[in-house]
């Protein structure tokens, strides 16, 4: 069986959940090929998987990490955005024809789905945001209404143009991306919630105590893990703020900060009770060993923390409606506290850390962990891919 993976290359989350699926399929003697761009390229190269570099696409970002919808609308603008999409579709057509896959798996990318449809190749779409949502600011109202109508009619049609749409999230009431799944009834029959895709299950790792010994982490202090993810420019502003705050954090805590650069070395830099990594290849070991996570509100990070039973302090990217909705849902479930980026400082972070560690939030996350671990997104994704590919062969 030959499987062509085409994940979005903005940030690492989309590629990060396709890689474990590919690894599982390779264990079953499948041949895989990846097509991605931007940050996704470095991740796939580090994993040593076959790769085709696709034409990049993205959005404009302000210095504070906020998505600049106005500049994105102007640059590249509708004409050049259409040209880039056509360029991507042409590149995917050529790559798919050369690789001759039995099935195409697109994670949040339209061009591979369009190319596979033209070639008559079976296709699966993986998503955690069905519709692009423009922030409802006064000067964005017209753009927001226009985008909403276009995305539901056009993008929704593309997402569901294949055999099935897989949502790597928990069923209700634990669905983290619930606020981003405005799916019209006509499309719902093709959509399936399968559970998060974890490359490493908590039960596959040693105990928390054993991991702390292995990672040389304190056994008598709370450990805070801050894995900062997302596109480079989007996370840079938060990274600088957190560095300044965490360098002055009390010695009562031990802190691990990961900057999320997959092409960097994995050696830490120590500053008192803070260790900073450019890249952590054994991310899940630190996730199980810690007591609390500080992060952006990316879908992958939040669902992973829930699977590992870790309470969170979330700082969503300003104006990033997907992250804002994710953060609201996590807070509603009682597994996280949310701090807006403009309100993030040492006093606010210490206050929230203490509140979480001294409250029932940690117990709540453990209760939810027992429920959500019943859903194996990785196994469900692999099973679905094999079934559809074999049916169409």
C-alpha cells in the first residue's frame, strides 16, 4: 500500500500528528511520502521520512504574534493567493502522479484534496478547524461575514470532497475544538471524531517518579513544562516574554522551556531553576514528568495535556479565533486557566500557577484523563486509511 501524506506546514501540529500515522503504516509495510512546506519541512527532515517540498502558503503576522488579517488580505491578495493555490495544486498533481499512491491523506490542506479529486485517487481529510473565522472586530465585520459565507460554501465543500473527514478530538462533552466545528448538516455524515493522535501513549512510558530521575528533574519541587509551539513568528513574541518571566521565577519551582525548533540541537541551557531547550525530541517524557503545562492554545498541545492528565495555563495567540475557542473550551472543562497575552507578567503567572497547584484543577484533569484515554485516534486513523485504501484498490 502506498500512502501520500500532505499536512499543512504552518507550525508543527499538523505534521506532528501525521508522522505517527505514517510510522504505524510503515510497520504494516506501507510506503509513505510527505508533501509539506515551511516549518513542516524541517520536522519531516528530522524524522527522516521521504519528502516533497510543496510551494509555501501562509498569512501575515504582526510583531506581537497577532495574525494580521488586513495585511494578509492585501499581501498576497486575492489574485496572488489564487495563483499560489493553483501553483500548489499543480505541484500536488505532479507529485501524486509520480508517487502513484493508493490513498491521499491531507491534513488541513485544500490543494492535495483538489489534486487527488482530479486524478480520481481516494482521499481522507484530517481537520480540527472546519471553517476559518475572522475576529469580530468592528473594522473586520464585512470581511468576517464575507469569509464566513465563502468558507462554509467553498472550503467546506473541499474538506468533504473525499471519502471521509477525520477530527482528531474527543467526542462530546470533551471536544476541545467544538467552537471551531461549525459544520452544516449536509456535510456531517462525512465527518467522524476519532480521538487525539498520540505518538506516545502515557502508559508506554515509565512512572512520573522514574522519568524525573531519568531527566534529572527535582523530586520535591513542582515542575512546570512550557512547550511553545506554532509558527515561528507567531510564537516568538510569547517566547521572549516567557524567558524574561521564567528567569525571575521563584526557586520553589523547576521549569523546562522548549522553543520548538526541530532543526536545532537538543542540548539545554541552564539558568538556575530554568532549563531552556531549542528542541526536545522526548517531549512526552517531560509532559508525563511535569505537574503543570504553560503553552499556547494549539489543538495538539491541549489534547495531549488532557491525555496525560496535566493542568494548563494557556496564553492564546491574540486574534487567533481557533486558539481562543480552544482555550475557552479547556477552561470550561476545568482543566486550564487562560491568561491573555497582554496581561501576561510574572505576578499573573505565579498567581495562576499557585491557584492551579493548590486547587482541584489537577484532580479534575486526572478524572478527565480516565475518560479521554478511551479514544485512540492513532489506531482509528490507521484503521480508516487501510480500510478505504483497500476498498478502492
